[in-house]
C-alpha cells in the first residue's frame, strides 16, 4: 500500500525530532556510566551480603534519586548560573556549614559532616557541584586569560571560602577535592603560569610549616590546631606503613593483602575473605577497590580502570567541543574532581597515596556521593545538549 504524502510528512517530522533528540545525547557517555553502575552494584551485592550497617536498597535509592536530580539539572539551562556568583557562594557556605546547626547536625567518624532530617545525608557532596559552578562563573569572567595578580587572587579568594568552611568539620578529604576542582578550573581558565608556580611553592612551604609547627602549637594550645591525630597518622603511614600498626597502618596492610590475594582472575564473586571476615575496614566505601581486586583480580581491575579512562576521555572530548568557556570550565571541573577521586582512592589502597575518606565514583557505597555524581552528569548534559542545539541552529541559519 502506498504511503500518502501526509503520512510520509509525519514520518519525516518524527524522524527529525528523534534525530534532534539523539543529537543532544552523548550515547557513549551514558553507556560508560551505565557500565560503571552495573559494575559497582554487582560488586556491592556480594560485599554487602549479611551486612547490618549497609544496604543495597539504600544504594539503589541513591541511584534513583540521583537520576531524578540528573534530569532536573539537565532540564535547567546551565547558563543561568554564570551571573550568580554571590548566590552560589552563599549556597556553598550554607551547605558546608549546615552540619554545625543544632538538632539537625550529625557527627560520625570524628567529623561533623552530616545532616539528619528523617534521612541522613552529607551536604558537602552537593557543595562540590556548587563549587564547580561558582569557580567556573568566577574564572569565565576573564575570558581565558588571568594575567593580573589581582584577578588571580580574586579567584583564589573565592576558592578559599568553601575550603575554610569544610575544614571546620573537619573533612580534609573533601577539602582536597574542592582544592583540585578550583585548581583545575583556574588552570584551564588561563591562569598565568608564574602565578601558578608561586602558588605551588607557597603551598609546599605552608605544608612544611604545618608539619613542623603542629606538635608545638598542639602542646601550647592543649588541643589539635592544624591536624587531628588520625590525620597525622594517615600521612605518617603513607611514609612508613609501620608507623601506626593498629590504626591506619593496619588498614593499609589489609588493603594490600586483599589486592594481592586476588591474583589474575580473582577469588570469584562472593568468595572474598578480607572483607567477608571483617579484616578489611570500610570495605563498601573507602576500600571498595580492594574488594574488586580480591573478587575479580587483575582482569576486573583492568576493566574498571578502562571504564574510568573512557568516562574521563569522553567528558574531556565533550568539553573540547564546547565553544562556551563557562560550559567548558564546568565540564573540566567535574573531570578534575573525578580524576582526583579515582587516583586518590585507588592510590591509597595501593599505598601510593595517603589514606583519606575519598570514595570511588559510581562504585563506592554512599547515597549522598552517588546523588552528587548524578547531578554533575546532569549539568554536563545541560552544557552538551545546549551547545549541540546552538550548533545545529547555526548550521540551519547558514
């Protein structure tokens, strides 16, 4: 039967709409994220078996809420944030300091990082995205060149505000993530290389001062001034794993045992002993990489790192194909956050980096962390889809 002109026209219009929608969606990006989520859920389904503290359902709820948040961020035009520097700064500060509020504030693991309103969540995870938007908006004002020391110091000043706030909890791990986010955006935003080198030199000098002066100031003040005892022990263990044999040193040794025992192909899903018998601390969260190495071996680790490499590569490609500097800085800020989190988490499990509480993106247990990552995906998609739409409109006009 012949197709009538009206039906043919409707089919063509429908095909055009589908093509337009697919043009705004980066399918490889979502494919890699889906693979990482499946990988993480598969691993956790065995790691969490029999656990009373953690629940796979909570992780699934975090993913579900994250997808909703991603859709909302995707729907919002990211460009509205470019001129909201002061509101973003205020939101950032409020989020980070909210755990200090009476009644709703909640302490765990030696840090006041949680808010409990029916459910418990970590506002600093949401603050990561706000910091990305804030720093991107600040740096984008200079149109790719930050040569003046005054302009550079303004950027550093905006970054210092959330960092100082997060250190009141104290949460050094998240503080480092915020520093990396800001440093990535400032560097990509065209900061003068000499000013960057001076900053690095000053940071090294300050770190040296902290190590030298911390014990002296602790004795004078009668309390921890810069570093908590557990934070100092983690750094000492990085230099010598026998420095704290019952604390951070023990954790590192168990992590190495778990990784080494996996061999080439691993012990098999559900056959891990280090986590199942309680030797490996924080197995579903901080040391989740060790459970993958133990259960899936070198092959599983290789697949995981390859997926992370694809995720970062695709995101960088999306940033490079974005003409808008503000959008480009947003995507690369997220990339910097993910790259540091991956490198630090895997590195600390292998003894190559100091032990911190930085989880592994899309793999570690944690609803707040999962939602934060999905919000970042949403804002990346907001940039990508609108840039594709602008490019398509330009071609149509031409």
